[in-house]
C-alpha cells in the first residue's frame, strides 16, 4: 500500500459500475481519486458516496466532464492537477452501448457509441499525456471481450471495443519510451447496470466490479519492469444452459 499511497488517479465514468469499483479499490490503497461524469450532480454524489465507504474525506472529488469533447477532458485533468498536484493514473472507463441489427441501428446510435467508447479513450490520453509523462504514470483503458469477439447486433459496440483494444496497444508502443505504462483490460460479463441490466444475486457468477478494482491495483503494484499490456478476464464458471 505504501507504494501507491499519495498517487493520484482520474477515472472517466467513475460514478457507477466498473469505474466506481476501481475508484473504491484505489481509495482503499491510499490514492487520491477524481471521478468524472457528464452530470455534475452525479459526479459529486458519487464522490461523497466513495468518501463515506472508504473513510477518505478529502481524497476524492467529482468532476463534470464529457469524454466526447477533448477540451472537457483537458479541463478534468486541469482540475485533478490543481486539486491534488499531480496525475499518476488515468483509467479510461466511460462507455455505453446501443445494440441491434445493422438494419435497425441508427447513425445517431452509431456515433454515440463510437464518440464515447473510442474517441473518448483518445481524448482521455490526449488530455493527460503530458501529466503522465511527467509522473511516469499509468494509462489503463477498459475494453471488453467484445473487442476481439464479435456477435450479431453488436456492430457499433464491437467496432468501438475492437478499436479501443488496438488503439491502446499502439499507444503502449508510443509511450513506453517515456516510462509510461499502458494496458487494456478486457472483461467478459460484469455485474453492473450496463445496457439496462440489474445487478442481483442471479449475477453472482459474473465478474464483480470489485474484481476489476483489484485487478487495477495489481497492475499498479506490479514491478515496473513487467507490463501486462492486454488482459482478458472472464467469469470462471458461466451458468449452465
């Protein structure tokens, strides 16, 4: 824990689901955390909730930011730096999905998925690259097993996550010479509210958000000579059909 204490992380879409689980895990390790949301009230409420759960008042703030806009991401990074003085970790987690046959998928839905899931990942690193070079930090993207495995009705989501996987690996090669580590995590089924799902005991077989949080902590604690650049994780035992 001492190795991570005092470091600063920014998590896009950190107000619920995987992002919230990662934020909680990092706060419990002594990091200071910035969580973002498109909605300011949601961001602030999540920060307050995280502070209560982890007893870390003063170590977490919520920031309104839209990953689809580079200037908005730059402002989020600026707020992280002005509040906590440095930036060591960026977790590009914000994402959404629209699903359906290509016959039914609208151009608005396509653009919403690509702009958030893929362009948002680009904007997150563009806004933070100088800060991460200064700290020799870590950039982590949340992709999906849908980033290598396609399925019917998933054209927009598959395209976005295939893009995130490839983009992150190329960025890893760009930034390793500066001492910046870059990884992508590709989860399978996770128990969250994503795509209208409702977490319940029936989803106990799924990956839980705290499991992804633990994985991020493990990456940050790993000896810097070793880089797991692409990590696939899936439920150990899916339910029987």
